[in-house]
């Protein structure tokens, strides 16, 4: 079904809006997926905060102009499933990687983070990026480590004094 100019402009504006606020993007070839599999993928994407859309390549090329994802233009060949991570840079990569393992038909084409085009084999690196909560907990543990070490060191001083006094007491008792 042919799209009218107004519909195309709406799609381009919507994808451009998603691209402008996204942290990362993943392109995948979805040929061979059933409607049920695509529906399941869309539901999971909504739950994880991933913008997922099937868009014509010409419209995607126009939509990503002026964004960090302009580098994806060369990878736009054939049917394309577009996924943008909005809150967590690894969310789209994790989602599509998990589904690509289960569904052989889903083929990752390319991904982009911060204006850098990455090949499809780098999906594991992007998928392993920590979530915001994980990154915060890692930062907090790194910040707490020196404080904990200082507390342990200060706590060790009275323990050493007690052990020295006990050793002196035992030595005096042994002399008498």
C-alpha cells in the first residue's frame, strides 16, 4: 500500500524524534519472522523501553539526518527493523541479541553508539553494557572502597594494642 506524502512526513518526524533522544541504535533484517514472533518482539521492546519500528530505508535515511545515527545510512539495505535504546544504551542490543539467538531469521546488520557505526559482531560488547542501576551500584562500590578500607585499618589499631598487651601479660606470667 502506497503511503501519502503526509504519512511519510509523519513517519520521518516520529523516527527523527526517536533518534534524537536515543542513546544507541540497532538495525536488523527481519525476513522470515512470523507475525506472532514480531508481535512478541514488539511487546518485549515496549516493556524494556526500546523504540522498535519497521520503516522503509529511504524514510530512515531522511529521519536520521542531523542525528548521531547518520552513520547507519550505509547499512540500510533490504528489509530493516530499527531499534533505538532510549534510557539504557544496551537495551536494544540485548533485546535483539536474545531474539536472534532464538530466531535464526532475525539477523543483526549493524549498530551505532554515539555516532560510531559498529559491525554486527560487536553486538555482544554493546549488550553487555551495564544498565543505569548497575552502573550506579558499580560507582557507589568504587566510592565506598577507600572508606571501608580506612575503617578497617582504624579498627585494626586497637586490636593490635590489645594483642600486644596480652602478649606482655603472658610473658610476665611466664617469668614468674
